[in-house]
């Protein structure tokens, strides 16, 4: 795995950062998701996640300190990051601050897409909004003969 190239101010070098592994979604799929969400759910469901922030979360690492981030360079699976005890499933977050549990409609499309890379992302609160920034990404490859 190549070394991470964190981009952050020197004074924040020791502050924990909220990190997660995710797949970037193609813009066309993000547009479809936003249109589907608007047509199928009432506005009071929650605060919609911005189209630019839609992604498929593979693993949420949570608040990661500088020492733990160093461990990500060597072995992501062995980095010692706190893992929430709740069950985790890869997912696309459509809302923040949902006011109630939301079930997917039975006519939810079975979207498919091709991906060739996965990334380590930073979640930061900036000017009253959550912003995601790609820290590092890696190619996906098939094991076996090429």
C-alpha cells in the first residue's frame, strides 16, 4: 500500500480525524440517487446528504489519531481504530439527522456501476457543513492471472 499523503495544517497534526474507506460513485449515479430520493421520501425525513458527498461507505474508522493513521499505511485491517459495536453494512448515506427510521421502498432500483478504485476519505465539519476529502486512493484489481 503506498504511503498516505495527509494534507492538513501543521497545528492540526495531532488532532484526531474522522476517516472512512469508500467507493466514489459516478456523477450520473449520484444524480439518479438524488432524483429517486426526492421522489420517494418526504422532505421531513432528514437533512439530505449533498450530491457531491454521496459515496458507498465500505468501512467507517471513526476518529483516528496520528499514531493510528500511521498504522493505516501498513495494514488497514490492523490499525487499532475504535469500531462501533453496532453491526456495520456497506451503505450510501442519503440523509443526516433523520427524524425516524426509514425503510427502502419495495420498488427501489437495483443500481449497478463499475468501480476501479477505493479510497480513504476524511470527514470534516467546515463552515457549518460536512465536507469529504479524498486522502488517498488505491486501484482495485482481480487476484490471479491478468
